[in-house]
C-alpha cells in the first residue's frame, strides 16, 4: 500500500509500541497523529521523526475523556482531511492481587483499557462509515487469552477489548472497514512501571527475567502487516509473543 496521503492516529504514542508504530508509518510516508498525555514527550518524538518522509502532528489526549478523544479525531481530520487508521494503543497494567484492594488502579485500568477503546471507536467510526473505508486496531494482550495470579483485573480489561473488537468486526462486516486486535506477550515497555503492589513486585524480583521480552518494533511490524493486506483480507487478531513465553 502507498501510505503517502494516508493518515494514522495512534494513542499511547509517547513510548513503547505506540512510538515504534508511529516511526514505522511515518517512514512509509504516512501522516501520523501522535496522541498521549505527555505533551513534552510527544514534542520530543515529533522532533526525532521529522527526518522521515511522512508528516507528524501531535495532540495531547487523555483517552479516559470522551471529549478529548472526539477532539483528537476531529483534529486529525482538520489537519489531514481523513483518518485511515486508528490504533487504540493506550493502556495500563498495574498488576495487583485482589486481596490488596487496589481499587483506584482497577478503576483506572477500566477507564483506559476499556473506555478508552470505546471512545476511540465511537469517535472515528462515523467518519469511516461515511467514507466506507478505514481500519481500527486495538492493543489487547496475551493476558486477554489467559488469566494469571495478580492479573485478574488487567486480564478482564484486555478480554473486554478483544470482545469489543470482535463485536465491531461483526457489525462492519458488510463495509470496507477492517478491525484487528493485537495481543502482545511480554514487551520491553513502560507498562511494568505502573505496578505498585509490593507482593507482585517481590515475586517479580524473585523470579528474575523469565522471558526475553519483545521490543516495540516487533509489535509495530505486526500492526503494519495487518493494515497492509489487500482490501478483501481482514486480519482480525494477531498474537505476538517471545518464542520462550
């Protein structure tokens, strides 16, 4: 696919998978809109990616705000006339044991990992339906396929994200809109830094490095693969994990 003139919107774009995916698309000549809460970090990434062929725009966005997500999509349309791809990538993973009642963290995960996905879909879908074209992707997780101790709430949010995307796929099956859930395994990102549960942190330190983590670029390649299929091919789900996980 020729990405010149195409527009890709990425949430959670200030680091990790989002940043790597932005670089992958801007290197192909796409217009890329970076969205995250950290304005200063988005500025740094834009400056670094300016050497590439595509255009970069940034929009500070908290995906837990429906209005901010609506504003993000409208900003992308105002800047580049259309949105061809939305990558709902923003996410949190503050793992905790339910007995420790990290209720604030549970609520934050639901707000970001579930509501943020819904707000993104709701904001961009009317535009894509009007154009009868577009691709919506969401970062789920292998935790959306398998539950592990301390991951009950996180797995619940990621399972929800998968189900939402599956339902969306069925709703748009008679259109040219495509959908993909990306389920990464262990990836070297900032997600681990959100964990505050001392029980979880203790077990992680005792266990040591069990897996060789993937890099954000590995997941970016999976995203790029999914969106570059012929129009009649819909890659609904991709699981990408280290070969020793």
